[in-house]
C-alpha cells in the first residue's frame, strides 16, 4: 500500500475535541460502542429472511411474476446483509467479541465476495485515503470518470447515460471477475503496491468461492433448470448491485464532495477534516432507510468513527454537527435519497464533458 500521502496534522484541536465529546457520550450513557443485542436481533432477521426467500425460490412452485419479485427482494436482502452484518463485523463494531465479528464478516464470502480483499480495499485504502486518486481504489471505476485529473476518453461522453447499467452489474462483476483479478495480479488497483495473501486466506478464497458457486448456481440449476437459474441469478445480482453501488457512490461521488490528485506530499487538511470534505450524508431522518442501509446514510459519522456500530450514528450525528459548527467546518448532508441521487447524477454528467 502506498504511504506517500500524508495529512496536515499541525493543528488537531478539532479532532481532539470531537473525539472527546463522542467518548463522553458513551461514558455518560454507559453504552458500548458495538452493536450488541440490537445487532444480533437485526442480523438474525436479515439472515432468516434471506434463507426463507432462497428456499421459496428454490422449492416452491411460484408463478413467474412472483418469482421475479422475490428475486428482486432477495437481491435487496443480500445487499442489506452486506450493509449491516458484514460491514459492521468487518470493522469489528458489531460485537465486543472479536471472534463473532470474524465469523460474521465472512458472510461476505458466502455472498461471493472475499473479506480479506475487502478489508484491504475498504478498511485501509478507502477509509484512510478517501477520494485520493491512486490511493482510494473505490474511485477507480471502470468506464467512469469521477475526477478531473482522470484522462477523459470517448466513452466517458455517454457515462451519464450508462452509469446505472454499470451499477447494476457491479455486484456480479465484483464476485465473478474483480476478486479474481486482484487475487492473481496481487494488486488492489492498477498503480497500487503488491500485497502477499497468506496461505490460509488463499484456501478460504477458493473454498468460499466454491461454496458460493454451489449455493447460487449448482443447486438452482439442479432444482430449477439452467434457464430459470440463470435468469434468477441475473435478477438477484442486478438488484443487489444497484443497491450496493448507489449507496456507496452517493456518499462520496457528488458535486459537494472533494477529490484530490495523487501527487506525493501532504494533504492541506488534517485527516478528520479531509473526511468531512470528501463524505456526504443523506436521508438521515428516514428510519426505515437507516435500518436497511446499516446506517450508511450516516456516512460522515462512519468515516470519522468506523469502529463504532452504526446503531449509534443518529446520536453521534448531533455531536459531529455541533463541533463542526463551533469550528466553522462544512458538513455535507442531503435531506433525502433523491437529492443525493440528483447531485450524483449531475456530477457524473459534468465529468462526461
């Protein structure tokens, strides 16, 4: 991983005060920073609903309109497992028990991904170097231009038209192509450093890919036939992909957030302020959306405190806003999912020119 980029930490008063107030909140309320019982209940609901939908699609004689509907809902359910269970567990914030976090983080492997590669790409690269080109590999999106320093190509002129299609296929591309690409080239991005995957993780990689293949391809073909299985996989994958890609893009790729070219040196802001300038919230008053998204509509709080469970974000949101007001630091938040999407779509269009 590149370490050339550093942040300006000459004045850390904002960070210190923000962290002290958040720590005081947990101390005064006698709460743990993890999700605890609420997350165990939530995880059980999401896992049971996914298993039920999968069983219905595989074993129940459903009319095709109902089967299509259940495939779409299963895709959303799988995305919700990623947003809630895998994401919190991957940040060690779901449970105080690290073993529980480890086991539940491997829910990503059951869904076709790989938690080892995800942690390298997300926990380290994305969370440390948010929206910094060549450092944050989440903004290396094939066929999309999302930063002015990225060379415009002919197909970028139409990206405002085709980007929803890219988002839809993103999950299938991730689990059936991009994971293998990273595994064999041993790089997260085209300009990143080589990583060495431990032998244990290599075994887990291939074993979990095999298990995923049996669950989502072999068994559906055996019980439903290859045509129905293929159509079902596509519908589930497209549904899951549009959810995953949209939510993560709305948090960082909008008109209001900043991007930084990858010139070696010191970023003008301290790390905490950089997170605030490159991250956006949306629809934080919508409790249903917050539940489904695992608090990822509170993306600002998540980036500032990734090891705190998302169930605490609504309260931490008030603290962060208050401290930002004191220091006159801009806080980016959209009132709804629609306004965030509108800003994102407008930004994608502006980068197409």
